[in-house]
C-alpha cells in the first residue's frame, strides 16, 4: 500500500525529498572534507614539521637547553628564523621577508621544492639563497641575480616553490628566503629586540616514544623559556585550527538541513491532510491504526532514505571543489578520498530527520475516525497532546545531540540550539501575528485582487508560516555574515588621515633612532610615533617565584604568562585603543619605591592579578618590583601598536631598548622610495607596510566570507525548494479556488495578480524580518565579541531584500502557472473522477 500510494503521488514526494537533499549535501561535503583534512594532517605531520620533533626557543639557547639537546644525542639539524628587509640590487626593490638559515640535512621529511631541483642542495655549498617564487616573479628576479640581507649579498640559486609548514597567506606578507645557517652572523641582522626563532630538529630513534619524551622533557625546557614539539602535537594543533572553521560551516549546513525539515513538516502536513479521507476508508474496511500509520511512515522514511542517498552523493561531489578555494590557508595539498563516516551520517540523517519532522502531521492518521468518511470536517482529527509533546521533545533532543556531536561542547551546542529556537520563534511568532493582524484589520475597502491576495495569507493550507521561516532564516544567515565581514574589515581599516601611521619601522636601535627619524623627515614625511620597547620576563608573581608556580599542579595561572617574553613601553597617557577598567593612570610611585604599572585586562585575567598585586620582572638581568595600579581594556583588532604592560615615564629610560618609529606615506611610490632609502642606510631596520597587511586581511575575509556565503546559499536554495514543494502540494486547493473564481467571472489576469501580490508580501516579510534579525545579531556581535561600533551596510537592504523578494515572486508565479492555465471543465472532471 505504501508503494502503490507513493507511486501515485511520486511528483509530490520527489519535491518533499528535495527539501533535505541540499542540507544533507552540505553536511556530508563538510564532514567528508574535514575527515580528509584530519587524515592528511596525520599522514603529513612529519612533512609539515620536516622532522620527528624539535626544540624551539626565541632566545639564544642557554647552557641548560644545550645540555638537554646534547642528552638527546645532539640536533640532526638546526635553523634560525626572523623577519628582515631584503634588497634586490638588480632593480633597487625592497620587501619584508622571512629569513630562515638552515644547517644540516633539514628537512628530513618532505622537501624544499625548488626550480631548478638541485638548488635545494647546492645553496648551502655555494652560500646562495632560495627565494620565494612569487616574490621573484613580482620583482622580475632570475636565477643568478642577487639578494641583499643586512650586510651580506647572496646569489639567487633558484625559486622556492614550497617548504615544510609554509602557506600562501604568510608568504603574502613576508615571503620566505632560505640561506645557510653559517651565513646569518655576517648579515648582522640579529640585534637587540629582534624577534628570532631558534629551532633544533631531531630524527627519532627506532621505536622512540615521542609522547613520553614530550611529557618528560617539555617541563624542563619550559623553565628555560624553550619548548619541545613533536610532529604529532603540531599536527593536532594544526587540525584544531581548521576544525573550528569546519565546525562553523557545519552549523551553517545544519541550519540548511533544518530548513529542509521544516519544509518536510509543512509539506507532509498538507499531503496527509489530503489523505485523511483515504485513511478513514481504509479503517472502514478493517485496517488498524498501526497499519494506516505505517503506510505513510514507510513512504516518508523511503523519501528520507532516497534524499539521504542523493544528498550524500551530491556532498561527495561538492567536497571536490573545497581544496580550490581553501588551498591558500593550508600548508599542504589535500588529497581527497571517500571516507565512510560522512556517508553513513548522510544516510542516517536523511531517514531520521525526515521521520522526526514528519511525525507530528503523521500522527493525524492515528487519530482519524472511520466516521470521517461521512462527516467531513476541517479539523476532523486532533492529535494527542502527550504524543505531540513527546515528538517535540524527540526533535529537540536530536538537534541538541547532533549539535554537540559537531561542536564537542555542551555549552556551545546549547547556545546554538537556543539561538536557532529564538530565530525560528521570532520568525514564526511574527508570521502568526502578521496573519492575525491582517485578519483582524482586514482592509475591506481595497480592490478585489488586493483583498483576495491578503485572504490567501491566512486561508486553510496557507504557506505563510513555512515560507517566512525558510526565507527569513536564509536571509538572516547571509545578512549576518555580510555584516560580520563589514565589522572585521572596519576594525582593520586605516583612517584616511595624514596622522594615521601606515608604515611601521621595527628593530630601530637606540643609536640609530635619530638618523632614522631624520631620514623620514628628510623624505617629507611626518614622524608620528617614536616608541621605546624593553623586553622582560615575569620573575615572581604575587610573592611566588615563577619556577615554583610551574611545578605546582594546583595553580590555574595561564602558562603563557610564566614563559612569555613581554615587550613593554613607558608613557603617562592612554591611546585611542585603550580604555580604563579600574585604577588611575598615570600612577605615582609609592614611598617604598615600588613601581606602578598598567596591565591589559587579558593579562589580569590570565595571571589572576588585580589592583595592588605585586609582579617582579627580570629586565635583562635586573630585577624590578612592580605593583598593578591600573587595568585597561585594549582593542587589539585596531591597526596600531598596542602593549599589554605599561610602565610610567622616568623608570625605564636607561634600560637596554630598541624603538619602533611610525610614519604615513601618502602613496605606494613614496612608501617604496622611503623603504629603499632605509634599507640601504639601515639594513637591520624592518619596515612593515600596513596597507599590504590590510589588503591581505581583506583577501582572507573575502575568501572566508565566500565559503560561508556559499554554505548560506544552501539555506536560501533549500527555502526555494520548500517554496516549490509547498506550492505543488497545495496545487489542487489552488485549482479549486481558480475554478470558483472563474465561475464567478474572474479572469486569468486577476488570478495572476492575486498570486503575485501574495508572494510579494511573503518575500518582503520573510527577507525583511531576516535582515532586521541580522541587524540585531550583528549589533550584539559588535558589542560583545568584536567590542567595536557597528555601522550597518546598505547592501543587504538594496541587494538581498529585493533580490530574494524577486526570486520568491518569480518561483511563485512559475509554479502557479499550471493552476492559472487549467480549464475549469478539466478540473471539474478530475475532481469528479477522484483525481
């Protein structure tokens, strides 16, 4: 019976099925790609590091670190890395690059991919350089040309295509240049304040337990401001970094699936309503409740199975495109394979979600009375409230459980479900209020077509609720994502004023400060900032030595506070990105000579300190006792130099320090000219062009927003499928209305106008509510997450609102065309024949 009845209603069931195909396709595609990514990271973790494990430190290794390295058999390879300006004598161009000096056989896994291939081996013997291929193309550099780093000139041995751990995003800011380790000292680029990384690479011994090694050695290295990383732990960190982005995309895809399920619930509601008479007849012939219920349950489950199968196949095809637009974010090439887990998930989701969301309307078949054959009523069967509550509880439990499976965090899963409930409730509530308001304040004085279009919004079998939900949630997603992108770009953009720095000069030594400043002003540019920076570490925190705290397992202080080398400055005022939380700045030095300091709120939180607490710093060998006198919030997202710790003036002026100078270049030509001048005169000074960084941020946000909007598009597309399915399902109801209207003298043009106005109302209402909800959510994001002002863009109002409204109108008219074109006599014959 399920097969026979389903075959007669095949077209309708196909449209029901299409409601969930897109959502499942999105979930399967992302799940499958995430599994592939995890497998690739696991397989390539050694190639990503280039070794089995490494010891790294951002200062020259002391005797204890060297002793630990020797106890492990000595390093098989080592490297030193830092940022510096490079000069190409061929054309005078300059560029901030990432310099890496290598010694030994590194990389031991993977390879330095170069053109020509032998350059990866010959550069060490010939004291040459491997230069990033894109950088060489940008500046027209060929093999045999030279590159100047500091006071040394290296011949370019070849193009560097890839290296362990490198990716396209980092190469955009500071492309990689590889030179021999032994040649670094001659460049004289490592100066006071230089950010330098020292890496010692190891190849594991046969059957060596890297996890046990990490557990034993890493705490010893932490005490010496060094660290041990294994290839497995590095791979896990890398995996978590991309896993969070994947989880977010999964939620977007899951929302598309939920929309499809809402469409199923609505479509099945109308479909079952038309089948109630058949159910009553079957019961008159002796069919049991269970039999009649199972007939339609099997139909829906079969539809879900086919939908899951089709969605799974579509998702596996869709994931093939992911590496094309995510490759720049990945330090390796992803090999796509078919993983069984997403396939099983897709199939199960298709059946479970279809059945769960169809249960409420399906329960009506259980409570249909055989007398329904004789006594036709609009509300002929009423469900048991207890059964309805159980079904709703099952749906919410499943959504919460699936959300937890995606996020692996009950707090986030519950927040997501509550957020979905709020959005759906607001949309559903407003739709209900809208229908009641139209009914209560019906404009009787309007023309016939306008009145009839409004009547359709609250007539039996109306589509108002489901379409507003589908259109509203899809619009809400796309608009929120667009507004969020605007917030992020606004935080990174530079104000177009001559006093806003867009060039930052790093690692300026004290003896160079005056000459560098003179070079800037001589070029006709303003010297905006001259910021002194002193490096220091925490020696004693609230009366306890740092080493004691490290060994105390009961302490909850964040470990980075204990190991970090802080870069601090001194001044008696706050800047635009800082606001006072508690305390007063500048503070006065107390009688005991304890130095007052200002710390950022994140330092106060992670170090668990407040006003009046003492912190002792080791300022390059000199111990300095300080007291927290001021706590401030810092907007780290602003493109300017910010500090977590401030000292008052008159304390650190004679401490070993370096400087950061800033200026504003009005255009790229002026910026390039100044950079060439500075690199020639001061090769150890690095110049960061903020415009390049902002361009990079914009490119990253564009790529991420493209991916997110692509997934959000599934929600809109699902809404469209729901729309088509709802129109098709209520087709016969429309035909009856058409016959009545035509019998009463209505023309096709009038019926077309009625349909057009109805879908125009639905499109405007659904997309309008979605955009308003996105404004509210974006304001909350700006206040509590990004902590910045929110200036909404007009694009969602000018593009999304009319675009989606027009789409809804077009699809509504196309799907109603057959209703309008059906001759009344043909319809009457079909009705008489039971068709």
